[in-house]
C-alpha cells in the first residue's frame, strides 16, 4: 500500500495559472470542469502548508487557529450566491491565522499576479480587539518594538477597504505611526511576484515563520489588554529575534 505524502513542497505555477484562467472564465460550468485543478493545486498544498506551520503556531500562541480547514485557516473562493448574479467565485485565495473571524491575523494571500504575506490588524472597536486602545496608550513602546525588531522599512503599509489600497511604500513607526489612527483595517505586507523562488519550495514555510517571528511583537498590541506582558512572554519563550 502506498502512503500519500502530504508534506508541503511549495505552490506550483499551476496555482497562478488556475486563478488567471478563473478570471477569464468565472462561471459554474468552467469551475466544475476544472475543480480537480482547484483541489490538487490550491486546496491540498494549502492544507499541507497550514499543517506544517501548526506546531510552531501552537507553541507561539495556542489561541491562534491552526486547523487546515475552510472557515478556520482557509477562505472559500465561492461567493454567497444570494448576493451575486455573475462571477460566483473569488479570484484570489487566502490562508490566514487568527483567533476568530475578523481578528488581527497573519496571512498569505494569492491572486493570479502575486503573493502577499504580512500582518492584518483590525483597528476597530470590538470584543478582544485592542490595537486602537493600545495605539494611544503605548505609542513609545510600539515605536521601540518596530525599531528593536527591525520592522521599520521592511513592510509596506496598506489600508484594506474593498481592496487593499497602498498608503506607504515603506512603513517607519517613528515617522508614520499617526497614520494608523485613521485606518480601520491595517495591512503590513510584502508583495512577491509568482517567480519568487520561495513560493514553489518548502522554504516558504521557513519564510513565513520568519515573518511571523518578526511581526509578533507588534501583533501583541492587537491581541492583549496588557501587551507588554504578552511581549515579555514571547521574548522569554522565543528569545529576542533580531
């Protein structure tokens, strides 16, 4: 009996081809004929990617969801048919790691032209959403974290509306922190084209872990009423990653 190896080996170029084809043929008939491509080139490697990351994330923060399932870490591409009459599918794919729906989270986003990795911060008011309050209370500490962990000038700043809209090509906390006050949905991200060698390799897992480790100190201000305590716990368990 042959055991199927489900270890993550990267996303093939067929991943991007599928979404390019879907953009041109966004209908039920085409999708049903190509569902095997969706399953083989998108869903299965995405689940393997999540599974590879799970041990690290469970150790980092057990409240972050790590099940390789839709409505947990994977976003379904089919739209709610009650509200759409044409183009029933999203032409992008999202792998995301948060505690609950619309939580601040780490993400890997794909469309036909790019891959985007980064941190989404929900800067609105709500249960278990703390960034807005902490942004006012811990301005100096956030600036210090961005400097200490070399977050400055490493990520672009976007505002998420219907689509992601660019705000700054390179974010630097001591100069740009006030800009965050008026953005409800914040993205700190890097954009890579399909030729980026990490995408088609198992090295993407290591790259994603490095990104999370880099941004987790900032993430602490989004998930905790006492972010400095959360930050201290992170540094004690993982060390000061520079």
